[in-house]
């Protein structure tokens, strides 16, 4: 990836890492389905207004909106439902480790279903280093007893697999000639439509009391920064950097979340967490491949010498 793409990837991890802070505040007063509905509906409205001001047309073909619905299901509805179900039986820390396996599934799915994003040794090594780093960030104690919670583990792995398919599925937007912002709007709008029945049936939001000012502020941050802006960046990166590279954000999100917690909430990092971030950094370098490319001719020269 280029330096600009790396910068966008880090920014995306901060935006999605920040969503944990926003959501923690919101769920104290807003039920989950309603939160998801408001988040995606308002974000779609923001992007729709932006597209209207830019006079950017939104395709109305069945094929395009089928793609939007498929992406919304794979990238939002299915993983969100599986993660929520899994966390009934496993710790959130273990869930984050399992979701961080998304790049592994992205590599496998891309290798099987694409011709230009094949598996390579440096990608596999980078992903393994990254997953080890995420495990170190969470801590060994979190993994204790995980074999007794097999259903929850399988649920989170299913969510990671869904994310892996989403990164490959989203490539069709480029083939359809859909701009990144249009793709983000379509996915968010389709997700809002799909989750609306669940929110109306189970949460009955019209009976809920009005949220506090703090919750409204957190919702604005979640909608504008962690959803509307984040998904616009996601689709731009997906078009330019490829399936495997965009999936690296799942390795960076725990780092961003922990650093935000340190800066905003005053949480302290342990030596193991610093080591975990170092492992993730090494994994990203390995995935990028340029360091190995630069060192390989030198190593070959020394071997011949």
C-alpha cells in the first residue's frame, strides 16, 4: 500500500475503535436494535444529503441494490448478530481476539474467489503475527477456559468469516462503477431497512424515554465519525488497496481502542500490551512486503558472496 493508504487505514481503525467508546455510552439508555437502526439510518441520511449536494446520482437498478443488500448483510447484520449471541457465553476480550482473525479469512476467501489477491508467505506470516499481537493485548487470562465455550467461539469465527466474505463481495462495487461514497450510502441504507423490523418488534422505540444530552452527543459521534466517514474511507480503501489489506483494520482496531482508553479514560497499558502492539506492527510490516523486498536482494548478495 502507499503511504496515503496506510494513513487512511490507521484513521479508519481510530474511527472504528472510537465506536466502542460511543457505543458504551449509548447502550446505557438505548436498546441494541434501536441503536443499530438509528446509527445506520442517520449515517445513510448524512451521506445521502452529501450526495445530493454534490449532485451525485445513486443507481436504482435491481443489481446495484441487491449488491448493497448483500454487503449490508455480510458486513453489518450477520456479524453483529453472531457477535451479540456469542458474547452471552464468552468474554468480550476473547471475542475481540476471535474477530481479529478476519484477515485470515479474508486471505482464504480472496485466494479462493479472486485471481489478483492470492495468498503469499508474507501475508500469512503477517496475519499470524498480528493475531498473536491482539491476543497479547487482551491477555492470556482471557483465553483461559475457552474450550468450554465452543459455541460462542464458533459464533465469533462465523462473524469473522462473514467479514472476510464482505471484503471480497465489496469489490463488485468497483466493477459496477460505483463511487466509494455511493457504495457506503447504499450499504448503510440497506442495513437500516433490514434491521428496522427487529427494532420495531423487539424494542418498540416509540415507548422509550428521550436519551440524555451525553447520549445524543455520543450518537452524533458514532453516526458522523464512526459510521458515515468510516464507511466512505472503507470503500475507498477497498477499491484501491485490495481485500487483504483492508482487512488489516481488524488488527489495528484493538490498538486504537486501547490507546483511546488510555488517553481519554486514563487507563494504563501493561508491558504485555506494549508487546502486543509491537507484534501487530511487525505483522503489518510483513503484510506490506516492501521491507522484505528491500532486504531480499541484500540477503541474496551476501549468500552469493
